[in-house]
């Protein structure tokens, strides 16, 4: 198991969204966060205490977590000095990047010499089956989005917490590196070989009690030409009974794709539902989650009300305003 507490390494993240791994851990497991370490030029800030490695070690930190999710998942050469020093200071390293810690010869050599651990959470540790599409007992809900990084994980975590507070049977199912670092378990879906992606989600969400809900963390977007494959695997492998649409309304274009505009919520609703009903004909869209972090208080409420009136679905920012109405929609399914 990865040792806590963590020192969150933000590196030279160009914006807050690039440090979404650190943000997710800080928001959902603040008790595990001692502080943050930033390089010159870093434009992300978790509002944690900035610390040196020595200060964090004295404060009890055990693991330096790379909290950056850059395009391509690459371990930057500008980070290497800090990562090597961390190992020498007695920290373990944890990363969810595609570029594996264990594949970096210098890091692997220092880790071996110091006896520290390298944790690559994006490595599948199960031999997943090919999906068979057989119906499973229990209920499943999937968050689907207009784009990457619009709040699908936050929606699923907030909904799961709210449902459990209401006494409902619910389990958050992590499908990405941040969710795995938060909960300690899950499937690193975008690192699974393509033929086994849908099967890995069947494995993640097995038979359960009839009134139990698996709340599946969404990934990518069916409309994102770079990452639609992982979304498709979730839609079919998850066999969701319910979908929640997720959207961030201030985006000017798709994340990382300046030439592509975001689809409408109506388009996501129609396409996702049609594809979901291939595996589960009873699937329904039951709510909308709006990421309003870049909106003022009244603007956020007005926008949610506008979407709700247009789509006829309960619409909230579950992280900002609470997930009660989404939980009510699940209970009424």
C-alpha cells in the first residue's frame, strides 16, 4: 500500500487543470496531504503550505505524489532533480503518469540504492477478461461528459458520498489514476489493452445486491477525438442503468483540441444513451452535473436552472451545491 501522508508535487504545471491529480487528492482526502512542492513557473496552487522536501519530511510526509497529469503523461526532465532528491531524503514516489517511474533508469537505480518504493498506479495488476456483455445483478451509474476534465470524477465521488449518507448502498468505482490514489483501488482504464478495456469494467462492477449502485468514474468524452475510446469502453463494459451528463460551460474548445468546439448537452445525451442502450436497453439519463468553478454564485445557479428548464433533468453542481437532487433521482429510478 502507498504510505500516507503525501507531499503533492505540482512541478511546473502550466495551469490548475494540469494539476488535477493533486486537486482531486486534496479535495477528497485532505487528511492525507501535508503540503505542496512547486517549481519555478508553476501556475497551479492547491492552497496547501509550500514546503521543501526537508520540511515535508519533518512534518511526517511519507510519499511524494506527482500531482500533474500532463498531455501524454510524461515525466519531465525538469522534475528529475526533485524526484531523485526525494528518494534520497527517504520518500517513496507515486505517479499515475503513462511514463512509468520504474522505466526511468536513474530513478530506478536511486530507489534500489535507498530502499524506497516506486508506485506506478497506472499499471494494471489484473489479467482482465474480454467483455461478454452478460447482464449483471445490481445497478450501475456512469458519468459521461462533453469533454475531458469537466468533473466526472467529482460528480461520482460526491454522488457516492451523498447516497451513502442517505443509507443507500453505493460504491465509487475508480477508473483513473486520481480516483485510484484517492480510494486505493480501481482500474487504470487508459492503460488497459484495448480489447480488454470493456472487460475490465465488467470486472470492476460485478454482480451485487439488487439495490446496490456502482457509481462509475467517467473518462474522456465520446466527442473527444483523442480519448473517446476509453469512454466507449465504460459505456459498454459498465452496462449502466443510469447516466449523468457532465459539463463545464466556460470552455472555448475541447481540452487540448483548439480546433474542436464542445458538443451540446443534448448531443451527449442522445449519443451516449443510444450507445448505452446497446448493452442495457433500460438505461436512462437521470441528471446533469455542471462544473461551475469559474462562475460566480448567482451565475452558477442561473445556469443550472437554465439547463434544467431546457433538458427537464435535475441539474446541479454537486461539489459546490451538494448532490442531494442527483441522489434523489437515483433513488427514484
